[in-house]
C-alpha cells in the first residue's frame, strides 16, 4: 500500500489537512475561553504550531499517540493493545 509519503499526492493531502485544520480553528477559537485546553491528535509535527498560532500556545496541550499495530507481509494490519 502506498502511503503517499514523499510524493506529490502526499504533499497535496498534507496541504489539504492543514487547510481543514485552519478552517476548523475559526470555530474552535470562537468558543475558546480563558480555561479552555485544546489537544491535537492529528498526525504530523506541525498541527500544534498551527493551533498555537491561531488559538494561543497557552491553550495547547501536546500529545503523542502510539498505535499498537503492525503490518504483515500480506498487508493485513493486526491491532495489539
């Protein structure tokens, strides 16, 4: 399975994701109060920077997600919590 990483399609998919994030942030910042915490669970390393720029770094909670699965030779993915 081609993930699109390192390809023109991968770049355009990432660009579309960033644009959707920026659009969603208009709604998020409209309801962000003094004590609101925003946590991004998106893949990629720049979503937190985009959120902090729009909503304020003081509202951002960084997160790391580990997916407990692996890919077999036949392409089937097993979930192993």
